[in-house]
C-alpha cells in the first residue's frame, strides 16, 4: 500500500477520534460540568494521538510537513461535514463546498513540484 494511502487512512481514523473529542461533548455532555467534558475529551484524544503520531511518522518518510498538514486539513473537512450533519444535526451548508474548493487549491499548491 502506498505511503500516502497508509497516511491518509490513519489520519482519517485519527480525525474521527479528534472530532468526537473536540465537539461530541457539545451534544452528549452539554448539561454536565465542563471538567467532566474535558476529561472525557482528553481520554478520547489519547486514541487520536496514538494513531496520529504514527500516521505522521509514516507520511513524513515521503511527504513534507506542509503536505502532511494540508492532507490533514482536507481529511478534517471530510470528517467534520458528515459529523456535523449526522451527529450534531446541523444543516448541510453550501459553505462546506466553498471551503472544500479552497482546500483543493491548497492541495494543488502544496503538492505541485
């Protein structure tokens, strides 16, 4: 499996954990004290880091740090939009499309060479 595919898959899994750690408590723990939400988020974020660190190490064998960062941002939007719509029950906005198009421009510039 190519390095960029391994990296993208691991970063995607990592990002799922990250998104739930950062935003999932807004829906599920809204009535609890913030400290409980912070501790639970920290616990979820541990799994994110256990996947993200190896993903970046693997990716860095063939990609530069800028390419890794842009890949992460694209994956973040790809994970966040379904999370926002399906888990947080937010409306699907055309702004996500515009943000995605901007990121495609970033991908073009960071990966051209």
